[in-house]
């Protein structure tokens, strides 16, 4: 299951929420860049907060 969204202040990034089992993962990618970043979303976090963190410090969760 996946849900895609864009943060209006950063239209060059696209984000996708992915439900993997019982965990929620946020994937993000910048337009024109084939690489995707990802991070786990904890129950206490909002997807927008995690997206902001990924834009500042791109990383990949395993």
C-alpha cells in the first residue's frame, strides 16, 4: 500500500508513504535524480517532519 504527496514549498521533491507489514516508511526523491531516500516513520512523528528531515539529510533505511 502506498500514498504519494508533495510538500508545496519543495515541489522538486516527491514523497511516498509505504506500509511494510506493521511499519510505515517514507520514501522521497528529487526530480531528475534516480536515487530514493527513505526513513521509518515512528508513531510520534508526522510524515511532513520526516520528509523535512530527509530533505536536510538524505539517508536510506534498511
